[in-house]
């Protein structure tokens, strides 16, 4: 049984015009997720508006997570 269940379909992704390949296994299909980046302030006071978001692309083959900051 997997540790987490990904509810998106795996698909190829382009970043800045380049097709992304997994850094670990060179696979080209990824599940997309969003995540919050905790900082010392958010850990202490927990204000949601301070959190920065990141986009995570999870390799469909090996599960390696590639993180990208949102703008």
C-alpha cells in the first residue's frame, strides 16, 4: 500500500519551455500537488496569509518530489 494516494492523473510537464525529466529516474510523467512552505513565523503564530506556496511534481515512477516556488 502506498504511503500517500495521489488523486491527479500523471502527465508530462513543461517548465520554462523544457520537458521535465525526473532527477532520479528520468521518467517524464508527474502528479501535480500544491504545498505550503512553513517558516519560523508560520510555525509560531500560524497565520495562513504568510505561507508561501510551492508546486510539487511527484514522479509517477519513483515518487521523487520536485518543488517549484509559486510567484
